[in-house]
């Protein structure tokens, strides 16, 4: 009886100590149950931990879990997007004026023209983009979408246009336009740096000349520069070299026509031709 009582007393003290310890730690039952779930769930807890890590670290880890295919980097042309917005605004203003104030067949001609022109403007200005993930790159051109696994990439280059060679074919990257002016400007800057001269201070004049020498350049101005298109292609080439040998980055090139752009443009063109022919 004495030994059993002492054992019971010991268990009571242990429970009491654990209770006091829980109270000292803040008395959070959720934390205790969470640790119990970690101990009992085994591999299930491991997968849950990976999911939580993916949400915390960003879309790059989520891509490994198969949640998102093209999450990491997006390349677009800021100038093209700005031009597209301006063109759409002007077209909407002209079409609205023609529909409200026009007479006879004018409103119908304006609507048919908008149905034909708007998809084309969107296709060449707002639509182009390159999505680079861990498994592949997705090239969204005006009328086609090309999915290129990194293992299928043969070459990436930026000459007079940015291109990717994959699967024995060549595909242009419409969202990474090549600026020969920016390339020449970067070349002149690098030549000045290599020769020990101070870099130019900027545009320099009203009409954007070569600029005046910078008397106090900072550290960034003393480094070599590259044109934006060349830098983007270098980043894509680095991704291809990094992920190209992974098993998850293998596969065939897939090309899909963008009928959501082609169909309304063709319908608008046919409608506009019919209206003009019957007028």
C-alpha cells in the first residue's frame, strides 16, 4: 500500500508539474495538441509542413509541390503595355463618339471595326509575356502560346530579336523587344569604364545626346551595364542551365493557337467587310 501510494503520489506530482509547466508556458492547449499531432501523424505532418513552407516562402516552393506551374518570373514590355492602353483608350473614345453621334450605318461600322481592332491591339501590346518557372518557360506571343520545358531548350539569344530555340524550331519572345539604341548606350558606357574615363551623366541635352562627363559617379555607375533585353535573355539562359537537367524539367515543346484572340478579330473583319460591301 505504501509503495502504491508513493507511486500514485509521484504520478500526481508529475501531472501537477506538467500542469504547472503548461501554465508557465502560457497554458496554450493548441500548442500542446499541435505537438501531439506532429508526434502522431508521421509523414502526414511532414507533408503539411511542406505546404506551410510553400505558402510562406512564396510561389517558387509551391511549384515543387505541383500547386502552380509558372510562378516565378514574368517578363513584359512596359512600353508595349503603355502603348496598348493608349491605343485602346483612343479607340474607345472614337467608337463611343461614332455610336452615339453617328447616323445610318456609322454605329454598326464603328462596332465592327472595334470588334476587329481591339483583339489585335491586345494581342500585340498587352498579351505578350514570358513566364519562367522551375520546370519550364511559357512564351505567350500574339497568336500562339508555347510551353518549353527547360530540358528542351537548345539556345536562347538576343540578336535583332529575342529568340528561343527548342525542339528544332525557333520561337520569338515578343515581350522582350531588342533595343539597338539601349545596346549601343550600354556599349559606350562599358568602353568608358574600361578606359578609365568617368561615365556619362545621362541624356545630356534636350535631344538626348551622349551626355556630359559625370564628375562624381557612384559605385553603380562604375560597373558594366547591359541592355534590358540582353539582361533578360541572360537570366532565362541561367534558368535553363540551372533547371535543364532536372527530371521534372523534361518534356516536349507544346504549341497552342490563341483562338480567343483570333476568333473575334476574324469575326469583326468579316462583319466589317460585309457592311462595307453592302453599303
